[in-house]
C-alpha cells in the first residue's frame, strides 16, 4: 500500500528476489559464532601475527571483503569487517549468515553526544534510534531497533564478570555524518542516546529478521558535544580496540549459555 513516504511501505515477505540462501552455499568451515569489528588495524595485526586465517571472501564492486577464522580459547570464531554504513554492513552480514554464522557480537567506535563520556569508555546499546534507511526494509516502521535479548545479556554478563566499566544507553544510527546538526543532536540526547554511529540499527534489524543473535559494544570516540568537533585521537587508541575484540569474542561464545 502506498504511503506518503516510500520508506514506510514495509513489506514483510520472507523471500526476496535476491535471496542470500539461494545465492550462497553454506561454508563447512564457517564458525557458528562471529565477531564483527570496524577495527581493520586490529584485524591486520591478527593476520600478520598468525592469529587469524582467511577462509573465504565476499566480493563487491569495492573488491574483496575477507572473512577470517580466529581461534579464541580453543574455539573458532569468524572475524570480519562489515564495511562502513548501514547498507553495506547489512549486506555483508546477510551473506555471512547465509554462509552459516548465527551468533554475532559487533564492536566498534562511536561519536559521543555528551562530553562527560570519556574517550575509550565502553557503551552497550540497548536500542538504536533508526535514523537511517536500511532497517526499514527488515522491520516495520518504529522509532528504535533493539539488539537481540540473548546476545545483549551475554555482553552485559561478560563486562560485569570482567569488572569492565560501561554505560548502557541508546545509540543514534544515521546515514549522514555531515548532517549531524546541533538541533538534531540535542533531540537525540533528550531521548536517551549517548552515541552516534552508522550501522547499529540496520545490524539489529537484520538479526531480528533472520533469526540470529546479535548485540554490540561501542567505545567512546570523537566528541560532538563541544564548540568544535573533537576527534580526541580515537583512531590511535589501539590498545582499547584490541581489548574490545577480546571482550566481544568472550561475549559471543557466552551467548550459548544465555539462551
């Protein structure tokens, strides 16, 4: 049925014209658990140190998107970068699900909407405000998309058991990094958002649609709550980024115990 805005014309048909399970053969070597990370520098380090091995690659007009296997405490985990932005990240997640991975923890950085949120502080999104387009093709229109329950519980339990300080809050997912205006930021803060990023809402929506587990851990990066944008040098904080992948791996394997 036509709506005033096409993005609100949700179609919940389970089969699409391009359906991943018909286009992609499951991979026998694909682990059931996977860590999705936006930290390409850490992935590169793992590969160089022999800690991650490529098992396949997804291809696009951008080139190859390698999927690695990483051994964590004697168990295999898929490890991959999903690309930047909701459409690409959702598409790569779709293909990795079709390859056979079913339980995911995402880790990456995010801008902060409150200057008091120190650089490197961990934030666990309990919902993502859907200010992007991709999620509306997976879930009916609503203001927010949540992570899946078992994956979120696994993240929170892991951080508590490791005594890692963290904040639980909403995140703001947007497609337009150059349209993060001060009035819109203030609006998002009023509804409880602590961070801003580009993928969470879409990844949460894909997970719910496909019936897989997925939650996210973010670390506080650049600061939008200042007279001028402050990068705070967040991309150079390599130590936090590597530790965050370890926490994500531990939480991902813990999903089994929460279901």
